[in-house]
C-alpha cells in the first residue's frame, strides 16, 4: 500500500503524510520556517504549562503536609485517617506527601506549632481587617 499523500496548506505541494506536521487547519511540510516556529512555540507553551502544574503540585504538597501534621499533632487525628482523606481528594499527591512527612516526622515540634498558630492568627487578623 503506497504512503498516504496530503497537500501542504502552505505551498500546495503533494507530499507523504509522514513528512508533514499538523498546522492550522491541515498539514504542512516540515521545511517551512513558519511551521517550525509554530511547533517550537507550541512546545514552549506545553513546557510552561507543565512547569506551572509542577509548581502548583509542590505548593499543594507543602500545604497538605503542614495541615496533616498540624491535625495529627494538635487534634490527635490518626495519620491513617488523614491519609485516607488525602487519598480521596489528591490521590496523585499521596506518595509525595507521605515521603515529605517521613522526612519531617509525623508530629510537629513545639516551635513549629507556635509558628503555625502565630502565622494563622496573623492571617486571620489580616483577613478580618480586609472584611471591614
């Protein structure tokens, strides 16, 4: 079976489909500068989106690790219960969260508890001032 032929939307030449790239509303030869630039722009956009998702995941991990450790330390909620909640809400982050907690320890130190309470108190004060 001969290779499928398509028409390049840039130059109009008939070419093997394998030698083209998806471009705008059709296919285009790989040799055109504007096609190469568009592909590079798309790759850069995908890379930036991926970096943004990774940054969001890191922030979520930091936040959830702090929350889990605080609930476990201050309220005495068993880790298994907290992990089950994370498993339902953020299953893709669970292994990273467990690894981070293994590094830091399940319980917060007295200094960590004090700092988190002071930070929380300052945040509440700031938010309530903004509501006035």
